[in-house]
C-alpha cells in the first residue's frame, strides 16, 4: 500500500511516498482503506519544527472498512 513517510523534520519535500506492507489485522481490529486524510496544524508543525518525535501523524481520516 502507499504511505507518506517522514524520515526527517523540515520543509514539505521531506515527505516521501513509499510502498509499505499492508498491516495484519488482529482479533477485534479492523483495517480501513483510507480515502481521505486531513492534515491538522499540529501535524505540519511537528514536521516543520520537530517539536516531538512522532511515528504516525494525522487523525482525521475517512474510508471504508476492508
């Protein structure tokens, strides 16, 4: 699946599109195929200024359950 990866803090060109494995779904979990994702001010501020490390950003997502 496609994912946007951030390997460093900085301007928008630090964002890289990558292909990553589809996560395994465990019991009592669902996998959502994201159709739209929002970027909140805290997301770009973390990327730009590096205030705190963060593995995943964003939280305003929409998509059907797979």
